[in-house]
C-alpha cells in the first residue's frame, strides 16, 4: 500500500478509536455491535467491521466476539492516542 493510502487509513482508525473511547471503551469493556458502530460513524456495517478488525490488527483495541455480540476495549497503546 502506498503512503497516502496508509495515512488515510490511520486517520480513519484514529477517528474510530476516538468514537470507541466516547462510547466508554477507554476505561472498560463495552458491547459494541458493528451495526451500532456503523450508525455512529456513518458507514456501512461491513466497513465498521473492517475498522474493528484493522484496529485489533494494529493493537489499538482488544476485541472478543461472543454469541451475544462483540466486546471491545481500547488497549494500552490505543489509550495512548486518545484523551482520558
């Protein structure tokens, strides 16, 4: 991937990380369906899912998928990018 595309992806990840922190994932594990997250971000459910996968891949969130839904919490590294 070229540099401008990487920068755009990081910008989007920062935005999603901030939204997750606003939803409470900064200090605790939250239940965050991709449908709800998509609505909050103004994107499709599939895009919201890709954002969560990407954030987990770079180590900025911890994610657990259960039968009841997706549980999300910002990792220590992810918390370093957002205000407390």
